[in-house]
C-alpha cells in the first residue's frame, strides 16, 4: 500500500509539482518496508513542527533540506 505523502509537510515538498509526482519521488527514496511509518512520521512532523501558518523552523530537524527555511511568514 503506497504512502500518502500528499499532505505530509508542505514546506518540504512545495518545490515539486503535483501530489502524484511527490508520492512517486518519495517512493524512490524510502524503502518499501518503511512507506507506512515514514508517511505517518511526515504527517506528525507537519502537525508538530512544520505548521502552515507558523512553522517552527528553529527547532526543525530537517531544516537543512527545506527550501522554505528562512522565509518570513
């Protein structure tokens, strides 16, 4: 069962075009055995750290990978 990465962490994936492309790109880099867990972890990260209205970039463990890091919100 593929992971639904579509709503996981908008700031990390906004540079890609379309939810299907995002999902397929993530499926290339995440081992199949980790699809479900990684999807759940990304969703939890999005809810706890990468909130749409007020992201907590200062405490984000993946901020070095984020194209939105440093953007004033």
